[in-house]
């Protein structure tokens, strides 16, 4: 378990992360799960973010490359490449999406807003560190 900026995150096998994400979502607690493999497979990292975050609230998982994002919040998760800063994907609330693998940097935006094409001007909220899915 890690804590950063008042937010919690943990990593582990995809099945453990998926179970925790589902339980939190059923309890009405917004969260985003990131997976190293397509289709919510491999290892995962879960960030307990809550809902209704300020526009552009930014989360990073340093050292993790994600291939799937599961958005269990009431806002869009806008994924940016940590390397290039360019927008890589927009994941709608209540969905998961396979994405072109990117180092993890994502921000929350209200549904219907127009997220910027790059990650300049985001509001840094929490930075976590990937240790290989061992936590």
C-alpha cells in the first residue's frame, strides 16, 4: 500500500486488483485500476481517487507501463504518455479499455469536457512508484 497526496494505491496480481476495484466501486468509492496486460490481465495498480475531482487532477505511477485502464469513477480518465506527454486515450466512466501501452500518467476530467492534447497544465495530485506488481 502506498499513500501519496492523500490518495491510496496498491499493486498486485490483476485478479486481486480487479476484486478490490469492484468492491470499492460497489461501495460507491471511485477508483482507477491500471493493468500491464490487455483485458485486465498481468499485474495491476489500483488508485483510490474518489469522484468529482477538480479538472485535470493528475496521477502518475512511475515505472509502470499499462495496457488496460479500468475507470470506476464518475469522470473521464484521460491517459497521457509519461514519456511524450501526448494524450493516449480517454476512458469513459464505468468502463475499461485496452490502450496502446504507455507509462502511466492520467488525469480526471468531467464528462463532456475537452481534455488538452498534452499533459501541460495538469494539477499534480499523487505520484506512486511501480515495484513490479509485488505489493
